[in-house]
């Protein structure tokens, strides 16, 4: 509601801002804040607790690889969020605040594809933060920093077009934009179909690349495990 009224004040003196109408910006606020709410908590918190309490030993002995175990948990959390929070809040927020629907059926489908891929990107970032707990035994401060940075760099706090043009151009191609800006812009039709597909393809590339890097980090960090609980 705070973000909504801030933008409502901005649009009192203009009808359009960087191609966004007041109705489109309302929809941006609803969707971006809903998606960015996923940045807090996450797998990194549970990962750090396993390390701190010593439960990580049990998790490492399971027949399923730790990464698959964590991904299954994260996927379950996401679908619970989607069904019982994301969709209801998105619909109610759009209706009550006066937002708009998707630009088209294709854009709506690509929006969901983009959101699903973004969970993969977020998952690997959370795992990377969790792995740091092998060295620090606690990631509270880092987890808080992660949530704040992701909200800013993804476009969850303000749209990326408000950044200096050179900075915004770089952020558009970093993995963070794929978690908020790409899906919301696709929903609103700010990208052509070809552009949306290209950005989703870039999301997939980042997801794979982050997975490779994080798993390489994991292979080195696992040697630092110290069980102090249990």
C-alpha cells in the first residue's frame, strides 16, 4: 500500500512515466512486491540452521544429493506461496487498487515461464549464501543483505528504468532482473514476444551458469564442515 500511494502521488502530475501509465505502474507494484517477497528467508536459512545444529551430517548421508534435497524443499515452498499467497494477493491487489491484466495470452504464459525459471536463479543464490555458513556457522547478516540487494537490483523496490541509463542497461542483463523485471515487463507487454523469449533464454543461461559455479563452490566448502551441535 505504501508503494502504491507513493506512485499514485507521482502520477498526480503526469499521465505517463517512461512508457508506464498509472494503471500499469499499479500492476507493476502489485506483481513486483509479490515476487520480491520471496527474497526473505529461503533455503539459505534452513541450510545455515543445519550447519549450526549439526544436522548437516544427516543431510549429507542421505541417498539424495543435498542440492536435490534443497531444491525439492524450495520448490514446495514456492508452490505453496504461489497458490495461497501469490495468486490471491496478485488478483486482490490488482482488483482493489485498479491494476490491469496481462497484455495477452502469450505474454501471460511467458510470464509464468519466466517466474518458474527465476525460482531456479533464486535457489542457486540462496544455496551460495547457505554454503557460506560452512565458514561462518551463521549467515543472518548475509541473508539480510541478500534480501535487500536482490530487492534493489531486481527492480523489486523501484523499476530499473529509474537507475542511470548505463547502470540500468547492465542490470537488465544480470540474473537479478530475471527475478522481477523480466516477468513483470513480459506480463505488461513492455517486451515484444521475441524480446521476452530472449530474456527468458538469458534467465536459463544464468540459471545453468550459477548452478555450475555454486556446485564448484560447494565441492570446496564441504571440506570445511565442522559439527558443533547434535
